[in-house]
């Protein structure tokens, strides 16, 4: 059944094998529409779905260019695939593509799209390879930041903002991909999983649950990711921006973090595990957590590196570190972060020979059982803590250690410089001290 007329006033209901309804003027209000095939609706103004609209085949609805498609609460709109063309989607019900994609495209001249999800609203395309897409055909600004509703896809949830802003807040299940300028995506419940993201400005991703970055997340401006639980930059994934700031309870970096001259800040309230490359050439890398672990075989490049062990007793396991290129390395206490230091346990040091300036341990107890730190001949090791080396050793151009009670049971070795030990109450020497060119303690 096909109906094409100037206007229809009143509640429209219909059923048939195939339904086609279009008007040239006025709003359209629908009750129940049922089709054993497809449903196609076109109007010149607003369209309201006040009853269930269900098709065995494709469901297609087009409003006027600057108008609104409204789905009332408890209403179900469904088809094997769903395609809506409208400037504003106000969804308070459930929209489902049962076997294909759910596509929402702006009909506005500038392609700006507003997606307003009410409490309990749903957008679903849960078939295995199905996508939920926004402005897939023609890019435009996307606003969907009500914080309500849920979006679910068997494959991708894609936001195509192009050179325009993408601002989204909803519960999203599926792999999220986006382009925009900027890109801001958040949720107050559930986990978020991201694929390829591109922003011509900044990028902000946040959620109460786990966040996974599985593809390249490329921003021209600052890149910020905040998780209320676990944040993982997966192996093969890359996060880049003018600066990077990531925080979570448990933060795992198995991919690469790269800045273009800006800082990298990683904050894990429980743990930070680094297994991928971190690159902030000439800038600052800051890691803040009670436990910092180097996993895999990462390389670290930065102007200065601050590893702030934020608990009273912190640990740094660098056994797997393959290389570091930095001027200064601060462990435990990091002056430029405002951390005075904790009791530090160092397990393994890997290759720290790329620290060309200062290796400094903040106030507290520095324990390096069975570990050794080797720096270039020009570097200074400043153990500004109670040094308890046990069987460990420190080799550097110059070495200084100061504390109220200073105990060194391991080895301090200089490559031509001096060793200075300062204990305001006591110095206990149980190890070996050697200045290679002349002995001086």
C-alpha cells in the first residue's frame, strides 16, 4: 500500500505487505504500523511515532530538513535494517535493526545531527556484523550528550563528525570509532571499547567502568582518558596528542603513547603497568601510583621522567625495561609533581644507562635488594633517602646519599667522581665503596 498526498491530519495506523506513506506538508503522527515487508515514511515536517512501527524488511523514515523524529516512551520501531534521516532524533523508546545496520543521518543543510536519548531509550543493531552509525553518508556535527539511554551494536558504533564536533554521553556497547573536531565521548555506566579515533583538536574519553583503547587514538590537541576502573591501551594501539593525561584505578599501557612536545601523565590509584613505548621527547613523563611495573620490553623517551610512588610504601619493578632515554629520572619523590617520596623498593633496573643527568630517589627508605643501577659516567645518582642496598649496587659519575640514619650494605661505584655519604645521626657501612680513579668516601 502506497499513499502520497499533500497532508494527513490525525493518528495514522496501517498494516500491509508493504507500506509507503509520504506527504508534502504538515506534521505526521503515527499509531501502529505493521508490515510483512518494508515500511517507508517521508514527511516535510516533524514525525511522531506514538505506536509500534514494525517491519519484517527495512524501515526507512525521513522528516523535513530541519525537523524532528520523535519516538514516544515504550514504543518499538524495528526493521531488518533501519535508516532515519532527520535533523533531530528524540528517542524515548526502542529502535532496533534486527538483521542489519541502524543508520541515522542528518537531513539538515549543514549536516548537524542531534541525538536526544531519554531515560531507558535504546538504539540496537546487535546482529553479529551490524553497525550503529551517525552521519555515515555525510559528515557533520553530532551532539548526543544527554547522558541517558543505551546504544548497542554487534560490530561498530561510528560517529562521523568530520571537521565538526562530536559530543556524546550515553551507555555504549560495541567498538566505538569516531572522527571529529574535537571528539568527546563519555558514559556514566558500563564499559567503553574504542577502535580508531581521530580528532582535529582535543580528545576526551571518560567512563565509570573499564575503558579499552584498541586502535589508534590520534588527537592534534590534548588527549585525556579517565576510567573509574581499569584503563588498557592494548598492544598495537596508539594514543597520541599534544599532551596525554590518563587516569584509572589500574592503568595498563601495552601499546604506544606519543606526544608532539607535550607531557605524558599516567595516574593509577592502584597500579600502573607499562609494557609499551612511551615517547615525550624533550618533555616530561609523569607516572603516579603506589606500584609501577615495567612489563614486556618497552622503551621510554622523555626530557625528564618522574615515577612518583604515591603510597607510604611504593615499589618499582623495572626488570623488563629495555631502554630509557632521559636527562633526569626521579623515583619515589618527584619535586615537580609535589611528591616528597615514599619508602621505595626497587626490583631490577633493566637498562637505565640512558639517563644522562640525575637519578634521584626521594625521601624515605630506598631498598634495592639484588638490584643494580648503572648510569653513564656523566650522570649523578642522588640517593636522597635511607640507602639500603643489601647486595645491590649503584654505578654513576658521582654518588651522594643523605639521611638521618644511613645504611649501605651493597656497592657504590663511581666512574671518576666522588661518593658523598651524609648521616646526621649515623652512617653504617657494610658494603664496598669504590671510586675507579681514586678511592674517596
